[in-house]
C-alpha cells in the first residue's frame, strides 16, 4: 500500500502531459510532406482545414484513417 494520499498539486512535467493525436503528413504524390508528422490536439481534421506552420501553411486535401496499427494520414498541399 502506498503512503501517498493524493496526487501532487501544481504544474506537471512535460512527459506527464497528453501527447495529442499523431498524424503522418503526405503530399498528393504519396511522398512525406515537410514536416512528415504532426502531433495535434485536434483529432478530426477534414479536407479544407489549414495547418499553420509559422511562415508556411498546409491545407488538408484528404484524410486517410489508419487502422489499429497505423497512424492516420493527412494528405496536404502548401498554400501560397
């Protein structure tokens, strides 16, 4: 039996935070986009959604849902 009566109070360490949802990013040609992955708090990306990356923005063209062993894929293109 543990002597701890309650969880610690205050900010949590980085590894304690929820990582979010992981997506692979690909171009329409099937090659990895830049960046090749995206960790996001948003689980439900749709075609037409935009991903701001500082000076660049990606637009979601298509979403391929992954199965239990695969990460979902967002097919993206650069927006000028």
